[in-house]
């Protein structure tokens, strides 16, 4: 595969991807394997799929997983209740079972004429067995509907991106079939780029102060819930709206409530600020 | 040709399967590494390793296997040698050069590195052009330039954006001590659904009923299922006070995790101080009076409760084997432990403390004795997982 292959991803205008991440995406696309993305909340796992879809100019199909989601839901749903209703009133077409079979997200992705990006979001939310139930379907890119005797086969093999918050261990058999990438929390350099994507006109001095303060807060051992990318974005919003001068940002860390969501964490920050070791005195 | 790499990885405890190995070979056949060694590294890692907690193991094995290959293309050995002995030349930080260097992009720097290697013939430290140590140029190590390629040495200023062999995923290694979330996830292994057992079919299956009724031309036809509920019951006996104070935080996390995992059919907590005797305390304070007879507990809890004992098993030997004034004439602690263990079909011991048995150490005598009675596991991610698996196996 050459680097200028059509299906080659190199980040998009609104998403800053690290080099490793782009590499992983391209490997997964070339090998036709699902790409499993793990990482801290707020490192942009879900955004990645949107960005890949945009960069490759493909349609994105999102399957959001909840704790009650079953593998079956992604394939198809057989609406027995509707059929029963129709049966009671003798509506036409009750004999036609296919009328009551509705494709799920996976089915939708398979039956699309064009190649699509299928995002299976937060796969670890579901039951432990969930990923195993999808092994065959993701491997063969087809499934069988016994009610209609029909086999749904992918017309164009979709690019599958799966995200996980590492809440549950995923089964080995499933992992073996995936390309794995772990998104590390962005370092200061990358974070500055990310912020600039959201605030193109941000003052360099303000940006430097904000990231310094932000990474200081993240480095505190006492903090239980570390702030993530979305929090720094909100924080900059709050800081610019209030017009606080740049030199006060590190000194006072104003609006700490925007980046820290727990009372204990805010107290911990106050204690850290009072210490003689506080770096921004 | 490099199949031995697979076996090295497997011997390091990475569960690399044939599927993954074939995938890697397929990728290599497709020429996906673009003949670059770092591309090759990332390709291997994303195909063969499936958890960030194993990145460190992988990095170690990778370095071991490919140690004779220089990470940064063709750097002469003598260059590597002097780079690995940095000499600080303080006070040479130059803002102007830093700013200029920041403008350089990655590819440009790599190209410059290749040019310099071709030109350079001697050691340079503290400069701003050649590959050297402690300087302002974009190559070398221990430098103060804001970006660039590190060539050898230790990462002192953490700035080089291509650091090979740094093994910075060490923190994710699995043997670190647990936090509550990890514990809760681990505790989910303690599940056994009654659908899998032979419970009576008592729950109406609505979907199937409607389906059957539909097939039956609208005449009602009911379908029943076994209820899907967790049948696992757990009893926890926790050592409290004394030497356990060191592990109070860890134990309270385990306590919270157990309380939060509300999927058990029943969950009981009892406490003891150092050793179990004829009474178990009902709260962690171990105040005399707030207790129940151990025999009563054993009589009321059926043997299918899973027993988890938490304790460091460190106590004065007489507390376990008798002979002290404290428990004179009573059943020995060790006998109580035997009795409790034999009442339950499944039991494990979780030890938050040191588990190494040292012969002749006064406080470790009891540890050895109790390890013979119970399957003892350390209270870490791996330890808890193995312990819980042990609780679920059929005997």
C-alpha cells in the first residue's frame, strides 16, 4: 500500500490526531480488521470516527452501546408486537414476515451500497458476553435472519471502529481479531494544537498559562477525577468570557469548578495552592 | 524468519495468538511498514498487543529481540557512545534558536539528522548545530532545545518527540494495587445466572409468547423462562485493627467495591481481630458486644456462600496456636479457621500485605500456617482476579 492510497487518514481540520493514531487507523483499514480504540475519557475516541469519516469522505453509522444493548439489536429487530397487532385486525401482509424485520446499525452498514464507517461506541458498556456475540458477524461481515431465511452480506466491507473506556475486560477471542490502539492523554504540545483548533485566535500567552495551570492540576496526586480535554475547552471559554488577565490564570486558577467536578478535588487544589511548593507564586 | 520473536513474546507472558501473528505477516507482505523501523514497531504493537497494560512487556521484549538494530536508522556506534555520556554545559539556552527550532517540522528534522551524520566526525557537546549532548540543536540528548530527535541517553528534559525504547507505559502494568473501579470490574466475575442452573421456569417470556400467539393465529400461547438472576452469595470476613491499619485504605476500597456491586444475591460482612474465635464482630470497630457467635453464623449461612477472608495473616503465634493468657483454654484460632473454611465449599484469602514467608520472623509464622489452610492471593489486580476465578470453579 502506498502512502497516497485513497483510504489513507491523516487527521482532519477539526481533529488533531497523533502520528501513532493515524498509523493505527491506516493499518486497520489496510488489513480490514476492526480498530479497537481505548483511552481515558475525553481523549476523543468518538470524535476519531467522525473525523475518519470526514477525511475519507464516507458515511458514518454510529451504534451506541448501552448496558442493555444486545448483539442482536445491531443485526436486526423482529417486531413481533406490530405483527400481533396487525394480525388482530386482519391487516394485509401479516403473512409477510420480512415486513416486520428491521435492520439494526450493523445490518444498515452491511447493506449500504457504499463503503461506510461503522462506529461501535463504548462496547464495554454492554454485558461481558456482548463482543463474543459479534465475532462471526464482524469476521465474515454477514449474518442470517432465520425469520425470513435471508442472509445479509456486506456489499462493501465497512471500516469498523470500536471504542472502549476499559470498564470491562474484553474477551480474548474478540481482541485477537482487532487492531488495538491506546490513546494517551495528549501532552502539552499536542494539547496546545487541540486548543487552537477550537480557539483559532487565542492569545499565545493565555494559552501557555492555561495549559501550564491545567497540567499542574492534572499532576496533583490528590485529584480523583482528572480533568480532560473537554474541560480545558470549557475552562478557556469561561476565562475568555470573564476577561481575566493572563498572568492571573496560573496564580489563582480561577473558575476551578469548571475543570474539577468534585468538591474534594476543589478542596485539594486549594490546599495545593496554599503550599509553599506551589509553582506559580 | 523471525518466528522466534513470537516465541519470545509468548515467553514474556504476552498471549499472542496465531491469528494475530498471521495478521502481522499479512501486513508485512503488504509492505505496510514502508521500510521504516519505527513503522514496524507500531505495526507490531497495534496488531499483537491488545491492552495498554501490556505495552511495557512488549516494549521490553521488542528491545531485547531487536537490540542489535539501531532505532534511529544509521547512527554510528562511536556517536552513540559519546551521546550516552552527557556532560551538562549550563547557561547556553538561546531563545532565538529555540524559537527557530520550534518551526522545524518532523520530516525536516529527520532530514537534517541524516545530513549531520554524514558531516559530523567528532564529539560535540553544548553546541547548537551538531549532534551532541546538552546543547540547543535539534538532535542529541540532555539538550534544552524545545523539540527534536533524541539520540541515546536518558530523557532528561522530556522533549524529544521521538523517543525510542523509553518504556513509558510502565505505569499501566497490571500488578499495581487496585482502585475501586477495577475492583468492581473484577467482582463482576462473581456471576452465575440462574438461567444456567436448573431453577424452575417462572418468568413470562413476552416476546416468545407474542410470537407463539401470532403463529397460533391469535390464540394465546404462553411461554415461560427461567429468571435470569445472579445466584452468587458472598460472605466476607475482614481482619480489622492492629497491623491491618496500614492497609485500611485498600480494605475500605474493597469494602466499597463489594457494597456497590449490587449483583449478589446476598452479601454479608463480618470482622475479626487478627484471628477468628468463637465470635465474629458485626462492624469494623470490633467493639465487644457488637458480635455474633461464629457457630450461629455458620449455621445460618449455607455452604454455597462464597467465603472471602481479608487479612494480612500477621499476628503473634499464640493468637493462632493458643498458649497465651488471652485465649487460654479456648479453641485455638487455627482450629476456628479450619472450621470456617470447611463449612464453605468455596473460599479464598486476600492478603493486602507482604506475602513472602520469612522463616524465623515472629510475625510471619502465622502467615505460613494460614497459607497452608487457605488459597491465599495478594490484593492486587491480578491477585483479585485469580482469587475470584477460584471462587467460581466447580469442584
